[in-house]
C-alpha cells in the first residue's frame, strides 16, 4: 500500500536500482554505477510512457530521486551515482 502512494519517479528509481543490483560486478564496475543524468531522465520518460504514467519534469524528477542517489558533476555533464547493494 505504501509503495502505491509513492511518486512514479521514485517507483522508477527503485525499479532501476533493483535492476542494477541484479547485474554482475563487471557490468557495474564493482560496487558503483554511474549514469549520465540526461540518460537516466530519458529512461524514466520511456518507462513512464510504457507504464501509462504521467511524465514528471526533469526538475521534479531530480528532486524526487535525490535521496536515492548521489549527483556527481564532471566536465562532460552531470551523473547520478548508484551504489550496488550486496
């Protein structure tokens, strides 16, 4: 019941993290996985459309997921850093 009331952005990020946790260590570079912020938002939009969910703005998406991941700024853009759970 509690999960049903979560914003769809959080539902997506939890599902995405679960997918990462199921990947092998070679794919995730050990215990961490970085994804470009724009790529993650695109994956979210695709997921939302596929699941007939309302698509949140990029800003809302970033604010909703900030407690589930860390942001890292690089010269070539912004990345989200996920820690793989054992």
